[in-house]
């Protein structure tokens, strides 16, 4: 009995001491945090990088854009992440937090585009929506259907109520919760635009922007919009089970499940590779990675990782990232961004 | 008078008897229905997991005749040679009629990008092979694999599947010539995580889970037992010990994410331990399992009859001798059962690990307590969130492995209890 107790005690001591010595060492792998949208792309690059170079494979955490930038900006030492993935541009407030914590030199690299799609099961017809339709179907308060400037609680029950050309199906949309970057982008690019189709609300934008945002970006809570969690695969499965509902998610999931689901036309554009790449499809957003310049040289491999990410075999039209669903930038833009990344040009604070 | 009364009581009983029996049968039926319902759910759960996942244990492989061209493979510089080109040439050689850059590119994608690494390993370990032509089974691409296993339907229009008609024709041709086969999926058990489903495996996650559990067991068992022994055998009964007891019982019911937040604040921000390391994961899970172990240990100490203690003290043993020679050995099986159940819970946890950075993409298999690591349930979560369809079956397969591990641990707990438990 005593022997067992002694061995266990010795083991725990060993573990504790191993910990303290290891913690003192520097890191020999790149640490990346951030957006779950960029995660599938940055992991693909990391894996390729780990297999083809002498460096260790970077560690990538999927924390969401906001959470990732918070960690990124928390400190300048090597125990903080080197790279943050973001599905939107870094905010002024975040740059300021960074600067306050000693992270002054940040390199911004735009890596490509991601489309957000509204899709439904292939068992039923394709939806042809405008952003105004989507706003009317999903907003909490809409302009009164009887006319006038008054806002009323959303009375629409079916798509036909919204627009006579749409089918008489119940409005049921599965989408991400407010914590998701996809949701942020969706309300900004679809709801705001659809909302601005109404003159009185559009006028509001100039006079009272806060009110404008509250009106346009508040999603109805009476069951027509269902928060389905951050797992896009789950939404795809639910669409299959319930052909009457629509789902909101990233383009790569549509791309992978083209035999089961179809993307809805938005403002006359179908979400496909080409229409997103040339900017015709209205609901697409740029993706970024942010790098701490001070860590280049301290942590082995950062410059090489950037070179891999910005190489044509990764982010080019035929690159392996396009295979994963990333929409590449035009060739000239890629060239400029790659050159900026190579030179490690930092973002200047007064840019905002 | 007495006679009639007696009869009327009997009659009353007899009248009510059928109703009472009915009621009893109904009661039993409810219980049976409850068990049937839970069994049904269990079968549904296991059935859907197995049905989705069993195909992951086999993997499509393609037989290639690869010419190990000495002009491409420089003996002095084997690490940087262009193995992918050799694989591509071998695939193209199977279909000499294919022309055009685009077609050739698609054809080259029938084979996994992992084939090049496979070839590299082979050549690096046996450089004398250079110059020869070797027949090698290489991994097929995940989409070919999905098609062969029937997860990508053949009968839908071409535009709706990720394998086009041309590729289908090639795959059929390969199958007909015996160059395409389903083989046991060793990669799944030997590799770390990957973004290519056919190259992804659970080894890294299993090792991470192992390291984490070792830390958890090494810390929580001795601390838990020591705390239980003190509280049960030495501590005076007063307001303070009551307070401690209430707190321990409370801690056992706290949601695990709270322990993750605590771990983030204490181990990462204050003690500066490395992020994503299995050591920190183990520490956090120790905090989580400690109350469970303390409660189980105290219960099993309590169940040792006082006569044993009294007898030991009576023949002149000291308090410490009584405990370490008599009480503890008798209580140990119960404590170990508690510890194993605590460990099984720790094995299935993801929420507290989210906060300390163990929910991450980690390719390299961890070799120590401070290497970045992930654990099995986290691996399942990450795969479930991946867009590639081939990850669906791998997710289910990983769940099966996790369930097997949990079953083994719980079986061990039952065995221990049956073998060593003594009834008084």
C-alpha cells in the first residue's frame, strides 16, 4: 500500500517538475488562432507546410474571429499567438488594444474570398430571392404592409406573403447564432442592403445610424429564424430532412454537398465559384490573416508559412485552397498582396 | 353479526382484487416500457454511428507501377526530390489515351497527395530501390474513396456530384483491372490529424488523451484519497469540516466549462504553463475529477466496519497503522472504482479543454506532456465540423473508438468491484 502511494507521489512530482522545465523553453512551432471560416484553409496550408519544410506543423485553434484577435492582441511575448485568422478586417479598437499591449507591428494579408449562401434541399425548387425579400422575411420589424412609415412586428408567415412570385411555403430559415462571424457578415451584406430598399429606413441611416442598425440587423424571434449552432454540417443535414427550410452557411459546404442542396439565387446571381470570384454574387466577404512582425525570426518558419500561403499552388485558381472552397483573388491583387506579405509591410494605424 | 362482517371484508377484498392486480400489471408495464424506450434509443444511437462509421475502417487503395527514376531521385538529396511527379507519371501511364492538360490534372487527382509522402518514406528507407519499377498500393483520394464506398451516388446528374463521369469511367476501369481495392485502413490508427480525410487518423488524439489521463490520474488519485482519509478518519466534526463537505459535494455538480475558465486564469495566465499542452489539460481535468474521487473514496472508507478499526486499535496498532494496514486496503477497491469512473468522465470531456487551447488542429503526434495536443472527443468535434464528406464516416469511426475505450474502462471498474469487494 505504502509502495503504491509512494510511486504515485513520485509520479506526480515528476510530472510537475517536467512541466516547469518545459514551460521555460521557447516555442518551436507557429501558433495560430482565429476564425472558424479561415480554419479549413489555414489548416490545409499548415499541413502542406509541415510536410514539405523542415519546420514543425503549426498549431491552429478555431476560436472565432473576435476571440482570436483578442488572444492575438493580449501580449507581445512568444507565449501569445503569432498569427490570427479573421473573416473580417481587424477593427480600430482591436488595433488599439494590440498597441496598448505592445503589439505595434501587424502585417495584414488578404487571402481570398468566402461566399455566404442561402440554400435548400434539391428535392424542391430553387429559390430566387432578392435581398429585400430576405430582409422582409427575417427582420423582427418591417415597414407596415399597408403602407406608411410605421414599423410593425413582422407579419409575414410564408414566402408568398413577402413576394407574390415566391412559393406559398412557410418561412423557415436555419442559420448561425449571433456569436458567429458568418452571421455578422450575413446581416451586414444582406439585411442592411435589403433594408435600405425602403426609403424611410434609408433616410434613417443618415440621421440615426444606431436606430438604422437596430431596425435592419435585428432578426425575428418568433420561430421563423432558427439558430442552428455553428456547425454547418448540421444545417446541411437538417435541410435534407426538411426540404421546406432554407439554411445559411459558407460556400465550401454548398460546394461539398452539391448533390443534396442547391444555393438560392440572390439578386439574380447563383452562388457559384465564378460569380463569387468576380464579385457578381453580392454576399461574399474577404478573409484575412494577421501576423505579428516581431515574432518573425523569433519563432521559426513564420516567413516560410506566409510564403506557402501566398504561393500560387496554394491560393491560385487551381491551388489546393480553391479545392477546399476558398475563392481566389484576381491575379494582380494576389501579386500585390504576396509582395506586401513578403516585405512584411505593417498596417498603419491611421488607415482606419 | 361477526360472521357477516367477516364475509363482507373478504368480499370487499375479492371485489377489489382484480383491480389491484390490474394496477400492479400496469405499474410493471410502465417500468418495462421505460426500459424498452431507453434500449431503443441506445440501439438507434449505436446503430446510426456504426452504420455511418464502419466503412471508415476500410480505405480505397490504387495499385501503381512507379518507376523510381534515378534522374528525379538524387541519392544525395532524397528529402527534396519531386515524388509527386513520379506518382503522377505512374497514374498517367495507366491511362495513356488521356490527353490535354486539364484532363491530366483531374486524372492525377485520383490519387491522394499522401501518395508522394508514402513513396518518399519508402525510398528514404531503401535507397537501393532507385532505378527499379515498384508496384505500390497507394491511398486513393477521399472523393474516389467516397464514390467506391457508395457515399457519392452514381445515379445523380454529373453536375451534382464531385466525381464527374470521366472520373467514374476511370474508377470503373481501375476496378475492372484489379488495380483498385478496399483495404484495411491502417492510416486511421497510425496518423495524426489531417485536412485530407484519407490521411487523417486518431493516433495524435489518442496519445493526447493518454498523456492527459496520466496527469489526471497521477494527481487526482493521491490527492483525492489523502483528502478522503483525512476527512473521514482524522478531521474533527465541526462547522469547518461541514463547510468543506458541502463544498466538495457542490463542486462535483459544477459544469465542467467553469473548470476550464479556472484553468485558463490559473495555469495559463498566472503560472505561464504552455497553451494547448496535455499537462494543462490534465491539471484542469484533475480539478474536475477530484470531487468525484473524494466522494467515492469517503463512501468506501465509511463502508469499512468500525469493528475492524476497533480490533486493530485493540491489539495495539497506532491510528496510522490501523488506517494504512487495515482500513485503506479494504477500502481501496471502492476508491479505484470511483477513480476509474472519474477517469472515464475525464476522457469524454471537451468543454474545459476549449478554454486552454486544446481544441486545435494538431498534425504532429505529441511525444510529451508539454507538446501541443488534442484529445479524442475534441478530434470528433473538429471532424464533425469539417466540410469534406469523407469526414462523416471518420467522425463516426472515432466515436466508435471512444465508446470502446469508455466501455473498457467501465468494465474494468465493474471487474475490480466484483473481484475485490468484500461484503460485511
